C-alpha cells in the first residue's frame, strides 16, 4: 500500500540582495488595450494577446464582426500579422473572447487560452493544431508544457480542476480535480513532477507548489501540495511582505519570474522577480522593482514610461538579453535590455526595507494518508467493470468517473468509509465507447487511472 505524505510548509525566502546587472527600460514596445500575455517564438516574433481590447472589426459585405485578435510583431515593433480566426480539424473559430494567457509548448508552438478554450497554434504557419474545451466552462489559465509533450492547464478560480492533457490536447489525467483559490498562471517542470500556481486575492499571496508523490510526472498516480513560497512572514508569524503572483513564467535559464501587483501593500514586492529553484527560491534578478506607475499617460513623461500597474507576463529573446513585460492596467508591453541578465556584479537593489524574519516550517502540518487505487477489471470492458481500492483509516472518500472532455459522468461514492478493501461497480451501458478516467479522493489526496470502454 502506498503512503502519501502531504507537508504544508513555508519555504525560506531570501531577499537580502539581488546578484544581477541592471535591466534598463528601452521603450514602450506596444501601447493600448489590456495586454494579458506576451511571448517570443523561436523565429524572434513577439506575440501579444489582449484580454478584451484593442478590438478589430472585420466587415464582410453588410456584416461586421468584432474580434479580439492575437497580434504578432517584429523585433523593431512593426506589426507582422493578426490572427483573428483559428481552424482545427476543419472547424473555424473566430477569436472574440478574452485572452487569458499564452505560452510555448516543448516544440515552440503557441498555447493560446481564449477564455474557455485552449488552442495550440503552429508558430511558423500560424495554423491551429489542436484545441481543448473543458465542459465545465470559462476562465482558463495559461498552459504549461513538459519535455515529453504533456500539457498542464487550470482555471482562474471556482474550485475547478487542473488538467493534464496528452499530445493531442485530450484529457489524460488531473493534478487536482478541485483547485481552490484564484490563479492566473501555472508552471510545470520539464519532467512534469512539479506544478506551480501563482496565488492572488483571497487565496493568499505567493506560489503554491504541488509535487508528484511517485515521481511519475504526467503519469503520476497522485500530486500533493508540498509548500508555498514567495511569501515572507514577520516575527509574529503573520504575512508581511509577499509576492502577489499575478503571472508566472520561466526564462531561458530555468528561473521562475513572478509578476507581482503594484497595490498589494505599501512595502510589498512590486515588479517582476526571478526566483532560483537551485537556491531555495531566492530572488536573483528583478525588473521594475517598485517602479509603480505615476498615473500619467504613456509618452507624456518618457522617464516614467518604464513604470507599470499590473504585471501579466514576461518573455525573453533567445539570448536572454531582451525582456518584454505585459502590463494589463497600464495598457502596454514594455521592452527592457540587460547585457548580463544573470549578472556577476554586486547587488543592484538593496532590499533592506523589505527584509523580515522568514519563519521556516512555520505551523507545519504533516498528514499521512494511506490508500491504493488499483486498475479496474476487466479492462477494456463492456458494459460494466469493477474499480478496487483500499484505505487504511477512517476517511471521507469520493470516487468519480470523467470522460475525456472533463465531464463528470458518475459519482460512485461520496461518504466516510472505514479502513478496508473496496470495489465499486461502474456501468457504461448508456455511454459511448472511449477512454474514461476514474478519480479517487481520500481526505484531499487524489489519485486517478484510465479505463477503456469498447462496445
């Protein structure tokens, strides 16, 4: 029987100095609208997605349609193209909904979260490749990719799942089928074993870290919440200064960049910060630290144009020496340069005013839950199959079955059970042939498996 350990710990967060060269504001690269995403593709193009503006009106005969196009720019800032429609498997969708994020897959193709649909777009031909539209609706985060082609995707809020999708963007499994709180971004490690959520608003500040309990990546049997970092505590144990993690992005050197809001608190972190996983998530670089917008109009004070309101993403050129930052409330994408972004010089910003006592393992809670979910039998099946599992203590248990579009098709158990071995029968008489995913939740710890119905 497998034992799953859930350790809720506060990670030591070091901010005594930032060992890097200064990032210099170059110019406002794009102005207008509400940019919610920016990325740089392998061919050096800069893709920008707006949440709900600027809008384009396309006129065909006497008909007109307002679209929310993806804009693609050259390095010199000139517009290269707009993507107003995406065609996948012969079906053409017009981009009219809000852009919720963009990122790159392992091959450099573009993930585009268009409110309630995730698209994969070929970065060279700019044609649609795959799409995923979960049945439970709107407000998707940006997506993350592993080195072996799995895609991780969640919802901004609403206690909805974090999905693991296969190479065709079809549901493969879950990190968690009920992610609490609010987040706009998720990141995943190359091997799929670590998933990070940027937490905001009522869900608290910082980055929440889930980890595969068996090292299986996308094929892991279970993920567990292991810690929350980028959260700093004062000497009483209360949250003092923290990163309001509006956006999360990897850079070319494996650093995690956190874009944190301008109005969290008077002495809070403000700007984009690079955290190094090899140094216990210490801050090693920053862009726009405390450069809060003065409320002026872009262009009226060139010296202040590098300021910002609300980070929504950061992207880097291939050599890592140019950065593009998306400012949602400020309505602009800014360009920054740095000849030595990881830097070997002295600290560029003393953060002594932000240093507080970080309490490691503050209020640790260790929960050991023992359970095992076995393969259903028979498998493949028609029309019925048995799903066996066991638990080693009195726990509240749910066992649910989903189809590949994430639609809940059956709840087999939802109650407190005594320690024992169990088997529940699943009848697929009224379902179509295909793959189904069954998910066991034991007091918050979750594990899933797949089964095949063939009629």
